[in-house]
C-alpha cells in the first residue's frame, strides 16, 4: 500500500500474554520517510517536530526497553514473538540476545541461525 495515495496508519504494538489473558501494553506510530521528510505535513498532523524516521524494529526495541524494568524476572518468565519484519533483521535479534531475552521470530529459510563453522540455515533444520 502506498501511504502517499491512500490514507493509512501503521502501528507497532507490544502485547503482554499469560495464561490468564493478554493486553496491549505499548504502541508506536510508524511514520514512513515520506512523512518524516515533510515537516509541513507532520506539523499539520500534529506530529512532534523531534520525531524522526525510525524503522519498525527500532520502534519495537524502544518499547521493549521501556517495558523491561516492569517485567517479571527469572529464566523463561519473558520472551518475545515477532513476525518476519523483525526476524529478518540481525540487529533486532542481537538486541534481544544482548538482553538475554528468549525469542521466536519468523525468518526466511536461508537465514543463518548458528554462528559456527559450517553455519546452519533454517531450511536445513527442518525435516519434512
């Protein structure tokens, strides 16, 4: 979809889920470059002037950083799930690994998943 032609809003959402239920805990509005590069357009939409372009993974990292201090501690208490927009980006996966957050993300079949001699790809880990 071309946001320059059709009105659209895209958000990045953070949700909390347990056996007792789930809820949204944070959100960020994704603004494409065509918006952030047009100060008059942002002003007319009441977008704060300091708001610049951020990719969806960077927005997700900001929300995770905000949420971490309030989340329960302990191994396995918290983990992250995300779609391919986030999973295909090594920087996002590294962000999670540096914070020792287990995660499950959608990745392409040719994505290296083990940084060892003879790197493995996801396609080789699946047996049909």
